[in-house]
């Protein structure tokens, strides 16, 4: 059987996953910077995901090629020797072929990385959602503060008017 290359173990893009994971967290002091950085982080996560999808597809294709080549070889050998092989027997022989284990392991690793890449994108999305909630709360808090300040100013005017109209009200307890 011809040797088929396995997929590389490391990432081909410039995405530094460890750095990306370290930047997921943010503090209240750096919300503006975190918001500005989120789009770049999302694009890095998407780049990583796309790379992992490609690697998974390559691993799947190579596994299928290796299995097909092994199956053709089994069928040829059976034809040459006159041996009868059932589909289940061929399937079992392929499953137990140690030469194909490397391809299965490579594909399993690629599947795991591809799944991990989905989770990475979800983490960046959750970060974005969290930042949006915090921004909404800050806007609401700012609106409430302005409303309270406005209401406080209005109350102060009303108090002044009452004090001017009823001079005894100035000495009464609030």
C-alpha cells in the first residue's frame, strides 16, 4: 500500500491560541480596550477554525484514501487466491489493520481540534455578549444618573420655590 502523508500536528496560521485564551478575560478598567480588541480576536478564532476545518478535511480524505487502497488490495489478494470475502469480513479486516490506525488517530485528532475551534469561537462570542451587556448597563446607569441629577436639580428648584413661598418651610426638618 502506498504511504499517504498525515496532517501536520501544529497550526499553519499565525494564530497564537494561548495568547487568544489569555485575552478572553478582561477587567472593568479595560472595557473600552477589550471591546476594541474583540473583533480582532474573533477574526483570529475564525482563522483558526477555518484552518482546523481544512486539516480535518485533509485527514478525512487521507483516511478514506488509505482505507480504499487497503480494501482494493484485500479484494485483489482474495481474487488472486480464490478466497471468498464478505463485506463484513473486509470491514473487520480494515478495522483491525494496524497500518490504518495512524490515519484514524490523525483524523480523530483533527476532529477534536475542529470541535475545539468551535468552542473557541463561542468563547469570543460570549466575551462580546458580556461586553455588550456591560455597555448596556453602563448606558442605563449613565441615563439613570443623568435622570437623578436632573430630578435632583428639579427638586432643588422646587424646594427653593417652596421656601420662598412659605418662609417657615426653610427652618423645618426634611
